[in-house]
C-alpha cells in the first residue's frame, strides 16, 4: 500500500466539508455592491401588492418576476399551473364611515372572499358575538338588516416589550438545544420563537386541526348570517395592536362553501368605540361602500419557476424558494415579499457571476401558501412524490435539497436541521463564512408553517432558515402594516448572499445531500401558517 497515508487521512478529509471561499467572497461582493433585492421588493409590494392567491395582483407580480428573470438571462422562466385552487377574489373599492353620533372615517378593509355591498349601505351596528353553537340560537331572528359586531371589544394590548426584536446570544444558544423529546408536536414552534417563551400576545393557535375546526365553524356561522339576512359584519383586528388591523378570511376560495355577508375588519380603537356606544344604547349609524370581485374564470393557480442549468450533473437539482402569495390589508412585504425578493436576488447573483455549477439550480415562488402550503404541495406531488401513498417519481432521486425563506424580513441567524443530523457538519461549514453576520446557529429542531415542509414530508432534504423575529408577530404578519417600510435592507442583502452561497455549495458538492429515512405514507391533511384566531370565521 504505497499510499497508505492517504487512506488513513481519508476519514479526516471526508469530515471536512469543502467550501469555496473565493466564490463566497465574490457572492458577497456582488450582493453588497450591486444589490437589486430592495428593487425586487419594491415591485412585489408597492407596485403589485397585495398578492392574494387568485387575485390580479398576484398574477401581475408573477408576470413581472418572469420578465425580470428573462432579462437576467435565467433559463426557462415561467408559470407552472397547479390546481384546482378555487375562485379568485379581489377588493376594488372600500369606504367606511361612522355617520352618527359623530362623523369619523373608518380605517379597515374588506375581509377576503366576502361579497361587496352593491353600492353604499347604511345601517345600525348591534353586538352579535358568535363563538359557539349556542350563540347561533341566542341571536336567531334578531340580526336581520343589521351591521353585526362579531366580537366583544378587546382591550388594547399594552405592549411592554419592544415591537422589534432580534435574537440574543442566549436565545440562540437555547434554540440550538434539542427540543424536549416528550413534547408531542414536532411543529411546536412555527416561527422561531424561543422554547418556553409564551406565544406573543394575540397570536392564535395554529396547526391543521385548529384550521379544520375554524373552517367548519366559519361555514356554520356564514350560513347562519346569510340566512338571517345580516347586512354586513364587523370584526376588530384579531391582535389588539394600536392602529394596525390583523385579519383573517371571512369566506373560502372553495365555491362550494357558504358565502359570508359583506365583512369588514376594523382597527381596534374604532371597533371598540362603536361597541361602547352600542352598549350604552346611543344610536350609531355607519355607512359602507364595498366592491369585491369573485374571479371564476379559472380555478387554477401557478408557481413561478426558473433555472440555471447545471454542467456535469445537470439532471440533478438544487432548489430554493419562497411563497409569492400574500395576505391582504398590507402589501405582503414581510410575508413574503421579503423571501421572494431574496430568492430572486440569489438567482440574479449566481447568474451575474456566471458561476459554473454541476447541478441545475431551480427557483420556485409558490402560491396558495396562505391557504395551507397548497402550491408547494402540488409541485412536490407532481414532480417528486405523493405523500399519501409515498409513490416516488424519478425526480425524487435527483433533488439534492430545497432551501426556503419565509419568516419575515429578519436577518438569517442560522438554520433548522429538521431532524437531519447528517446535515449538521455540512451547514456548519457552509455558514462558517457568515459567522460575522451571526448567521451560524445550526439546530436539530424542526420548524413548521412553510413550504420546506412539503419537501420534508416526502423525505427530501428541505430547510428553512432561522430568522430574527423583528416586528413580524407584533406588527406585520397578516396586517395592514405589512408594507415596504418594515423591510430591513441590510438583513435582506445578507440573506441574499447566504442563500446564493448555500445553493452554490449544494450545487457544486461532490455528493447529493444526505437524507433522513423515507417517511411512511401520511393521511391527507393540510399544513399551514399560524396567525388566525379561533374565531376567525366569525
Ligand atoms: Zn402569511
């Protein structure tokens, strides 16, 4: 054995994940000198937002992304159909006024998948809190022609913590520890909350079971309200934050589910004023003029995709993505214009530097995420595997990994290994050049609530980064404040460089990424985002 020393050294060489620091350096320089990430974000928010799935705004944003990627010279930019999603919806006119006892313009908006008012309507508000079946009996015959206040007035949150928060070193160290193995839900922290820290005030329960239960009750309430001839419903922001309206859908994209009456979400102070006046039996008169459109020309949606073709292993894939669709009220800046702008920017960097990568890099901007990761799940089923049967498609063997960005505008602080121990040394090496951005926390923990789950569910390596929470749960997530102003340019520039580098590392790595054992087939169910109250359907 002439080269015995090499043989002995091999395990050491294998243990050391190679990182091309020269290329990492070029990626950083390209991003910090020529960044387009905020320009991307401007188009996705100020120009085309909001981007509710099925709305004209989403389609325009997707078409813009395809045009922009074509200009950059990416391969195969396009919109790949999936469906059915259901009917589209958009609000084209909203005005609300308190006419009596004093005039006040009302700050709010029409809740998605509710109908308009067919011209101005005037009415008297009454309190009709519908939280359980018994409430429906209680209000039977009493709400005809009324504007119904669906919630008790909520005391304004007295915010003692700063709205905008970065993780401390101690919090990241805690996040790095494995979770309590006796904890029942693997998705116990849907956004990077700290173990043991209570859910921020006003943030409702989440998860597939809670979603199903909410939607069932919402159907029942909507059927009741329409049957009773209610003129319109009013809900306060579900998080009682001063001046910001957080809201949930009033109806469903599924045309078979019952239609609600016209439904308005109001800022909490104004809602509470109306409720107090009603309670004191002082006559209140409100006027609303709302025009909403249901778009039934297609029930399908689309994901936006584009590629950088690989060289020696071009049939193998590395994917990166974020969801392009948003909520309404704001323009979907932090949820998830931020992630979409970064994914586009990472692709631009890799193309601008003309980097040669063995594997093909494919980006995807998903839709239907807000309704339960629908776009990414449809894509995974079409291309990789059916989670319900675990029937694998040929491409399943060819996807090395998927990297997702969808926890707001906050700086990347590391990555969730999603229970994949084999990825630890790899991510540690990849994130080492970003140690001075404090981006190198690698935790075995899972995170849920976004599109990497669609890949993880069929045994593909899918990862979401750890991100600083900033004001995501306190101000912007599904609220009227989800606007460009809340985006953090520096954080998004760092995230773009990190995503480009991680994708480059994966696409040039000798081997594909190591996988966990294949999961068993799973019964049908819907994952989805946090952020809707138990009474959202009201
Ligand atoms: Zn969302």
